[in-house]
């Protein structure tokens, strides 16, 4: 199964990496992040809101995989 997002727990922040074209398109159209929040192919989300964002992505039909 292809994962749409790979989420890496970095303790104080989580890195969300869009892994598919659909995920990249969704982030570009629906999620408004400043450029400085991008770290390579991933964007950084504060740990306090990261869980809710992961749930929202799943509610949108995306598959996510979390690694610690």
C-alpha cells in the first residue's frame, strides 16, 4: 500500500512528507504554509497540532504512516 504522507515525530515538531502527487496537490491547494516551514521535501508542524492534522488528512482519505 502506498502511503500518501510519511510523518516523522521529532519530539517538539513533526515532519509531514507528502509522498504522492495527490498529497502534494492537496498541500499546495488546501494547506497554507510559509516557505520557511519546509525542510527539504517535508513541512514542519508543531507537535500540539500535528495529531489533529494527521487525523484531518485521514478524514480526507489519505493514508499516513508515522515513524518515531
